[in-house]
């Protein structure tokens, strides 16, 4: 058994490689060419290039593909929706088209996003997989579009087993500072030294945060036990406000700082609340191991 991880050089990909090392005989990892110097074993590929994707998949004949490669930033998707669609939709279509040409049964774990749910009525929480998606930005729209293609290919081609994962917000050591938790930690640690205030956006939004180590364990379980054509939420089942996250970071770092809210950082189309239930995933044997405090402590410790 071998597998391919697209976007393996990203934040989640590195954790997934570690999680799968005892499961597969061979793990192939692909990523953007500009990262090859730092990781010579990475296969350089742009998933927007159909010929390159087909050549890679035909050559390695993977049993399982974990498709992580994506443009995952909401702000960037708003600035450049066309590129986001090309990477997230066209890139996924290239993988699907290449898989159907294999003379074997191949499984795809498509990493979507809980952001596809968008704004929902209060009575809908916690969100389960049957809730009608309502994407409110180009990123979530692209993820939902790719999901639809995944389900269509699963129905049309007998040799394709396709499972859709919808992870909610996840955090961990190594996440880029464009995301909220590492951004807060960086600002708080710097402000602790300089005594300057930190500038933040909307702190009232509520999200469902999960440790990346719990997330990749879920991906592994889905590859082993997930049902083709099905969608699975990956989440803690609890929501916490962005303000509470910031307060926990300040408490853990023992910082005494001022906070300034900048209205310019608010998104016009934002989801005020997003949390779900992972009951469907739990039936496959998954359960979270890390609470939010432990995750934050581990990330903060990595900055020292």
C-alpha cells in the first residue's frame, strides 16, 4: 500500500506524514517547486497543470490520495478569487480525472473545509453534515464546488472511492502567521517586550478549534474506515470566541498588554459562529485527545 499527499509541505501535511508513517509502505509527497530546496524528497508539482498531475499519478499508482493542496486563506481568496478557484477547483478536477484513468481502485480523501457551511440559523447548531452549505467567500465557494465534483466522480466511476472531510478551525506548532492563533501569539509576545498595544479585528466571532494532531488522526481513520461518497465533520463539538482565545494566550504568556480593535480588519461577509458535531466521525472510532489550553501551550512553547 502506498499513498500520495498533495500539499505535503504545508502546515497540516507535515503532521499527516508523521501520522501515516506506520500505515503505508511508501508515502509520496508533492508540493510547490519553490520549496524543493528545503525538502529534496518533495515531488515538485503545480496541481493546476493537468499533464503534470496525470503523469505523477500514473507513475506512482497510489492506493490512497490525501488531497491537502489548496489556497486556504479567506483574505487571499477575496483578493484573488480566480487563482483560488484555479487551485482549489481545477486542481481537484485534475486529480479526479487522473484517478479515473488508473486501472485500479483508488481512494481519495478530499480535504474540504467547514467554512462551506457559512452563515446558519442559530437553531442549526451544532452543525452536522446534512446542513445545507451557505458559503460566504470565494474560498468556501471553491471548496464546496470541489466537493460537488468529488461526489459526482464517486457516483460515475466504480474504481474511485472518495471521502470528503470537513475540518473546522485547527491549530498547532508551525502554522503560518496569517491565521488567527499564531498571529495573536506573535503579537502578544512582541507586545510583552515592547509594552506596545496589539491591534486586532473582530473578537466576537465564535469558532470550533481542534489540535492539528487530532485532525490528521481523523484523516487516517477516514482512509481506513470512511465510506465513499460520504462527508465527515472533524471538530471538537464546542465553540469559543476569538476574544476567549486571545485571553487564554495572554494568561498563558503572563502578559500585561493593551488591546486595540481596528474596524478596518473586520470582514464585511463574515460568519459570526461556526461549530459542529463530529458524531459521525466518532462512530468510526475517533475522539479528540488535546484540549485548547494544551494546544495553545504547545504553540507558545515553540516560540521560545
